[in-house]
């Protein structure tokens, strides 16, 4: 199954006898009021999911000096806790889920990845997000979400369906091509608006997530994405690892790799740059 669903497909599915659970993951760095944005206009029946509290573990270990195994600014949630949270939204083992945002999937991809990570494969990302939905004539509604109805059959976490790597494994080598999903100027160390150290992991290739999208905010074609990643050294059947600032937008890279047919051995480095620099002994590159 493709990791993507078009707005036209979602319109049809919502009118079916078994509509999917639709979840809005509106979030971005510096967003003032994502919940307010959801309340102002969202796909009818969709529920707001808070990335910081529901799609990440507690605390910011990367800010603790000397924390060599820091999990980054958005640590992965405990898999059992996350499964219980998703069950509370109404997601059960047989529930089809569609996730979206208003930023081309940059935030919603995190939820797509997390559900896949705990073993729930029936999840797709709305290609183009809310803008594509509106362009396809999809209605929007306003107001606060009604109380969720938890799934009668809970999700049971089976973590590991989406592989991850550690900093130690990156240092040791053998993890394949390492791709940095952040903006090119952050990769080069020219600016760093969030983390205390600028630069990138030595050997990483710059493949900013913005380049995964066409002008209308939908994903580029499989052929275009394949050419993009192959140009960065990714080879079909060989390992590739994605990272970003805190493990959120790197999931967008993994969606794009899957669309391109290059995701079979794709992994996430969850702590990403914010976790990498928690150990001052780890090397930093700028170029």
C-alpha cells in the first residue's frame, strides 16, 4: 500500500461504510497556536493530535549537559504509552488511519512513522495536506473536537517494524548513506535557529525535505524522488538513515524514500542533530 492517499481518495473513503480515522498533526517550529488553527478549519470529523505531548516522550534530554545518550528534543514516546494514546483516539488493530497537516506532511509524517513503528500498517499520509483537500473541493468545519471514543480493541505495540539506529552505530559505520533532512543552510552550519551547535554529522548528505514536494505541496513523482535520492548516493536495497533536528521531519524523508521505492532498508536516527550534539566528543562538520 502506498504511504500516500490523495484528497480525492479520502473524499471517497469518508463517504464509505468504513471511513478512516482522520488525524490532524498541525505543528511547525515557531507555530503560535496549532490547536487554534485546527479549531478554525479542519477536515470534518478529524481529530487534533498534539505533536509535543502525544507524539514525543517527556523532557528534553539533549539540554542536560554531559548526557551522552540524549534522545533529542522530541524523544520517541514509550511504545506502550503511544499505543494506548492511539487507542484513545479510536485507533484499533483494524482501523484505517489517515494523517494530515497544513505543511506538506512535514509534521504528519511523524505520526505516520510512529504508527508504523509500533506495527500498525494501515496508515496513510494525505498527499498535499489541508491545501490539497480544499483544492479537491473537500469541506472544512470549525470548532473544538468532540470527546474521542476509544477503540474497543486496543492497539498492542510491536515496536521495531520501522528500524532505528543509534549514535554509536553511526560512529561505528556500516549504517549506509546518512541523509540530513534539514534546510541546506542548517546542514552547512551557516545558521542554527534551534540547537546550540551548528553543522551536520560528518559524512551526511544534504537532502532537505522541502525538495520532496512539488510546487502545489504534494509529493513529487516516484521517478523524481528516486532520482533525487540516488543523486545523494542512495542505492536500492542498501541501507540509508535519515535524521533532522529532532527526529520529526526526518520521517518525511522516509515517506519520500518509500514513494521512490528506496525504503526497504531505510532507518531513522531518532535523536537526530539535537541528540548527536549532546555529546561534545562527537564530531561536527560544516561545509
